[in-house]
C-alpha cells in the first residue's frame, strides 16, 4: 500500500517537472539525491550555452582465450549439432550443457559400457585409464591441438572461426600454450538457462558501447555491455577507471547490460556443477573477461569524451504490437510494445554520431542448446542500424546510418521472451520456433531494426533540449536463500552491508546490497533506470489495453494473480511525464526480477529454491518482495527533488 500512495503523490509532481525545464537550486527540505546536474556540486547551474555535445564509441569485449569441451560430452538432443567441424555461421553448433556422465572416464568417444551404442573400449586407451578429463580438449587457451588442421591461408586473419573447430584464426600448431596439457579446463561458462554450459566458439562480437552527453559542464556517460548482468559494484569499478583516465570529466556514469543469455557469466551463478556432488563448484566468471569489460568500457568513455561534437537530437516512437515479436511468460500478460529510436547527428556534417534503440525482450533466441558466444538478436539490430537492411520482396531497402548503434534494454520481467512463436523475417521467410538457428536470431534482430527505422520515419527533432539527471543509491535486503549461498561463497563479486556473518542469516540479520536508480531528462525524452528485470506493468500500468489482445490472465493458471490487489496508481511511464519515456532495465545493477509485491508468491516447501504453483519462477531469481517498494521509494525521492528544483 505504501508504494501505491507514493506513486499517486508523484503523479502530479511528474507533470510539474515536465512543464518546468528551468533549473533552480534545491531547497534544503527536498530529498537529497546522491548526485544531480545541473546545479550540483560538480556541475554549475549556469549553462554556458544550450548546445548539446555527444560522442559514441564501441569497444570489443569478446573473449578469445578459452579451452573447449569435447562435443560428445554435451547434452545435444541431436548429436550431429555438436560436431565441432560445423560451419561457424550455420545452424549446427547447438549442444547445450555437459552430460551428467561427463566425469565417468568413458574415453574420448564419450560412450560408456552401459550406453546402447557402446561396442568396445576406446582404441586409444582413454577409457577407464584413471583420467576423467576426456570431456574437454586440453589444448590451451588458443584452442589449437597438436593434431589441428589449420584454417586456409586466405581466412587465417579475418577474426573468425571459419572451420568451426572453436579456434579463431588458427594456424599450424606452434606448441603448447597456457593451460595446455595440465588436466584443468580453462573454459568459459555461458550465462543464462542452466549451469555447466561451456563456450565452444564465437558467433558474433560482444561489445561495450559508450555514449557521452555534455551540456555546459554537466556530463553523463552511459555504457551498454553485451552481458547477462552487470553488478553495481562493477559500475563503480568502471567509474573509477574512467576517473583515472579522465579526472573530473564525468559527473554520472551508468552501466547497462543487454541481458544476452549467450555471453560468458559476468555474475557468478552459472558456474560448473559437479555431477557427483550436485553442487556448483565456485563462480562462473572469467577474471580476464571481467577485466576486459572494465578496461574497454572505461576506454570507450574516455575516447568519447575526446570526440564530443554538437549534435541534433531526433526521437521517434512506434507501437509495434506483440504478435511474432514478444511473449509474456507470466500472468498478468502486460506488454510495453513501444520501439523508441533516438538519433544524434553531427550538426556540422549531418553524419550519425549515435543511434539508440529501446526495446524490451530477453535476448535468448538461441536458447540453452547454443554454445557459441553471441550478443543474440541485439547484434543484428545494431548491424542493421549501422550498415542498413537490404531490399526484399516485402520490405524496402534501409540505408545504414553509420555511427555507433546502442541497444537500450527495456522491461523484460515476467520473462518477456522470443522463444514461444515462429518468426517471420523481413523477406517473408518463416523460422519455426523449434529451430533455434543463427538465421532465426538474425532475422528477429533485423525485424526490430526495421521497426527502429520506422520510428525514425516519424521522429521529431528536440529543439535545444535541456539535459538534467539525478541519482539515488539505497540498500536492499537479500531474502532469497539461494542468493545467500552465492554471497557467502563469493560467487557474487559484490559487497554486502548491515550483515553479521557470525550470526544466523534471517530476521533482521540479512545481507543488504547497495544499488541505485536514476532519472535522465533530455527535453521531451525521459529515462528511468531499474536495477534489475523490470516488469512491463510497473512501467506502463495494469490497463487491460496493455495486454494487446492477449488474455491478461491464463484461464488454466492454477494460481493466478489477484488483480484487485494490483497497483492502480500511475505507473513509471506516467510519472516521468515526458512525451517520450523509456525504461533502462538492468541499468546500474542486476538484482534479479523486480516482482510487484501484490503477486510475490513463494513455495511453501523450499521457498526461493522451488517455485510456487503457477507462474512464479521469477521469485526464485529475485532478491525478495522488498525490491520494488524500495526502488520506488528511491525513485520517489528523485521525482520529488526534480519537481522541487523547478519553478
């Protein structure tokens, strides 16, 4: 009830903010944000001019140094999909997690005596030889084995794994490298879905993309990273690196994860599970990959600071519906079907500086059987925006804008997904739901890019838009018992507060996480950050019209939400009070699903481990029922502050 009243009180405040762009010094009784610009301690309230400067930079963060598993030990429901010689860009590199029998010392062929296909022990003597490392190729982080067949000379330096053996640009075997022959697996664990899913190669590049906005001496940097999630602690580490490179040049830095389920674990919970013990053995992160993300993100911001130019801003928004584009895995079926495109162009040359595309959906179209590192459909969206889309029988050519394209993840809570329907490409080709091919993923990305171009077709220029932003940090308790294990065992690389490790966990002694929210206004464009997987209904509200023709409640749901208890006050989109409003989900943190308290239900037995009857998976990956009220309370302080500092 408390957060309902808060929302209602803020409804009027938001419209005051939108109507009064002039900046005034804050009065003492207003809630104090951690940081605000203009007018804060680091950014003068007096603007030198109203010119908006911007620049964007992309940096590659794709890991290339890792060993690969023997595909015979992967849980492929179609074994031929696990062939390591499968074409890099083909649909055949789908294998999944390690088999439960991968430590049974069955030799290099992966067949045990109890298997129906077993005929004899491996001729090479690897079966029952006392070593259980047959399940991976112990060839070092270059993934080049002594018996490697090198790639052809003409493709040996193109940056791809052309022969599909897991090694990028591999030449002749040059001798052992780091980790080769040591009996230890120097692999990468892919995040999302289950544990023990090793990377086998690279489909497309992962990147960190930074955009910097400056007006007067107010400077904001936003970095979007191809990762399942980036903790608040990592944002602070990236901020420190930026400060070391460009002291005093950035007022606020926000880091957002795209939430791709096909990139290496950046959080820690998708590490290796020992099949004998049934327990996760350490975190799933690669220290090298995490440092690459930090360094490349900071470098992207630094280079963008050095390249700032005056820009014009255009914003367009289209409602695209949901059929063939997005599904909701949880009742109530509520969608935010808006695709928003923000174009920033160089005033002098007219060239594109950056194009930001906002859409809310899980980048998991390749599903759990994929072992190739990928940004998922996000890659094809950005490629389509930058390089253009070809003419097809049913779609016109779209010229590429160039510059740097950034994908802004939206509200994905409730498992807004792409894996329960066929996808029809721009050329009319239908990609069945049960065939999670690379072509299907790229076709979906091209569809969203087409909608992004359509938004640009109706875009409006923002005339001299004033830039302002504010941030608020707060602490949230972790009630999820599974997350307690990750925090105590160090799987999650983040600091906990207000917690006595010597005492029993529970009651008042719960670990708390520091996290944050922010508001960003650029004229008629407004953004709100959410430190996790925001549900669309928290952003757009519970109006049945937001079901977009679907049944808001599944008649077969044995434990449906009681919508009479759902919030009836204005949602975040209305509180922002701007013509164009977008959520930045998984921005500044990933604390899991942000489940509204009215429908937060736990299993009677094994709460947070097992899910309650009905659609309640999200609770098992949420810090707890206080996550949304505390987020809204912090946002309430920011809305109140923004209203109070405007006349």
